[in-house]
C-alpha cells in the first residue's frame, strides 16, 4: 500500500503522470481565471456556463454518430459543449437586457432550462439504434481515469494557453474588475474585455468537463480564488496563491483517486480544495477568522489601556495648580468610566506590562514617566478630534466625546498633523470642549 501511495504521489507511473499533470494545469488555469471572475463578481456565470454545456455534448454526439464518425471523439464533444455554453450565456444576457428580470433570475432560468434540456438529449442518445453512448454521462460528474494521452494533451494545452492569455491581460482585467466605470471613461473596451474573460471561462469550463464534470467545475473555478483571498490583499499574490491552490487540489485529488479506485477524481478534487478553503478561512493572514479575532482582542486591550491612561490624566487635570504626576485613587477611576473589576484588572495588567504604570499603594494608580507622556498624547489627540468634529462636522458638544472615542484609537501621526493644521496651532493640550 505504501509503495502504491508513493508511486501515485510522485507520479512514477506514466498514466498517472499524464492525468495528474493535466489536472494540475487545469487547476492553475481555473485558479487564475477564477480569481478575476470572483473580483468581477460574476462567479455564478461559471455555474450557468457549466450547466449550459450539457445539451451541446448530447447534440454533438448525435451529429457525429449520424455522420458516421465516433460519437465519443473528445474534441467534437468539447466543441459542442462550448457552442452550447455560449448560447446559454447569450440567452442569459438577452433576458437581462430585454426584460426587467434581475441577474439571478436570468441565471436560474438558463441554468435549469439548459440542464433539463441536456438531460433530455442524453436520454434520446441512450435510445439511438447502433449508438454506443456508454460513459457519455461521465461529463456530468467527471471521469479523470478515462483520459488517454491525447485527451490529457488537449486539456493541458488549452489550460496553458488560457493561463498565459489571462496573465498577459492582467492589467486590463484588473482595471475592469475594480472600476469598470473609470475604464470605460478612459476609452478601454470594457465590453470586449468582458467577452474575452468569459471566453477564457468558457475554455476552462469546457476542458474541465471530463476531469471534474460540469456540476463540480464551478467549484474548481471559485474555491481556489476564494481561499487565496483570505491570505492576501494584493492581486499578484492572490493570482499566484489561487493557481497554487488549484494545482495542489488537482494533484492531491487525482492522486487520492488513483490510490483509492472507488473514489471519483472530480469529487475528491473539490473536497481537497474545500479543505484548503476551510484552513484559509480560519487561518488566512489577511481575512482569516482566527487572525481577525486575535486582532480584535488586541485592539480591545489597546483601547482599554488608552482609556485607562486618559482617565488618569483627566483626573490629574482637575487637581489645582499645574498638572503633576501623582497617584490617582482607583475609586476615582471607577467613577470616571464604567468598568467592571475584571476589565479594570486586565487593563491595569496591560499598562504595567507596557511600563506605563509604576507600583503604588493598593488603592491607587501611579503613572510612570512614559505612561504620563503617553496619557498626555492620547488626551491631546482626543481633544483635537473633538474640536474638529464640533467645527466641521456639526456634532453637538454634548455628544462629541463618544464620537471621538470611536476614532481616536486609530489616529496616526499624519492625521494628527493634519488636524493641527486644520485647527490652527494649539499650545499644550486643548481644553475638553464638552466640559467648557
């Protein structure tokens, strides 16, 4: 068993090597095209297209059989699938442009009608006298193991060409994905670029029919791109990660299908891709659930620590004479803001860890030298933002404290300088406007 696993994973067998490499190329092209499709917000276009290919497969089989050729000639079947898919897309665009139906209604209509028509055509094919249509239904679910070298060569070649075209048009696709209105105003052929993108989607969908099937090819187009989106905000990295995830899904899915012969390759490929998606969703560094929860907890602790320092500074301001750093009673801090004892303890611990507090009597809090300076900076930024909101946003002085509270924690040095320029030179720390 171990020898079989190593042989399949490391592509030592010729047939396995041919199949896995072609599926990996399909995964690369699906990842790249799917990323642009996702950013263009047209992921369901691939779903409509994949289901609309089924009638073309059946009709192509009938025509080739009636002409005396083999009805299972793969290029002919793929050409029929492509024509049928294009007709489905044109039908959807016609419904959308000539009626008041929304995009989702047009997509649902084309998807269901064309898929139903395809099932009916395949039923007719099965009853054709003298026609050997066995295995034709594999295009619905995919049948990677049945691919021969010529089929794999066709799939790999088309996948490679579509990937190269998408990379060459990366700048243009990026422009229409993020701001097609600006692209149109600058004279770019937005409609033509959309047609080219859908043509690439059509090519990837059609060549992926035998590998993963028309039902699952949409997953191969969407999942790698969405998984990559959790890891980065940069398009170049997203395209690279999406291609790698697609290739990895194809390699592992086809390999597992080769090891366990009773497992269909298309389904396993999608399961592997979905597993990578779940890992990305939870642990992706850009948008993952776990990093976001960690960042939110970190921000909450920082906000609490800043509120503690500002509360201590505002209490020191109320004392007669110049502001001096003296111990502040914990009771006055509790009266200044609404804290639970548990929250107060966490904020105190963080302030001590950052060297903003010094040891003092149990019922008092003493700012360190760095803590006093940090408290003065936080208070000043808060007051500057309050003044800006009152003068330029027409926020009432009685309500400005809460509004400023929600923004002051993300004020950077550049924003503070702009506030100082806008409000004019301020000497020291402005007086709180809602307490005047």
